[in-house]
């Protein structure tokens, strides 16, 4: 497979030193930079896919009128929080001082 070259990136000497300080044994700075770029690309693709799914879900919810209001969501979360707090309190009461 033919390879390509990424553009040179100018950084402060301190950043280069910090990067070199975290290299694993046998790892080159080029290996590290390449891995970081690969991870960054994967992360951005994941973010883009997540946002696309979220937009689709919002559009579907609006189209089908199947969503809930923010107030209803908060009310449901409060109910769950109250139940969890009661379970914790009951557990502490059984455990004793």
C-alpha cells in the first residue's frame, strides 16, 4: 500500500518535549502522531454518527408526536431520584449505626 505524508505541524518546544516524554518503548514520535490522528478521525466519525442519529430521533419524535416535554422528562427523573434516595435510606436504616 502506498503511503501519504501528513503536513508538518509547528508546535512549541514544550509540547514536543511533553509528547516525547510519553512515548512508549520503541515508539517514535511519528508513530505517536499517527496514532493520535487515527484516534481523532475515529472520534469525529463517532461524534458525527451520534449527532446524525440524534437529529433523526428528534425529527421522528416531532413527526410522530411521540416525544415528551422537558418538564415531563424532569418530573420522571425526579421520581427516579426520589426512589433511589428512599432505597439508600432504607439500606442505611437496616445497616444500623
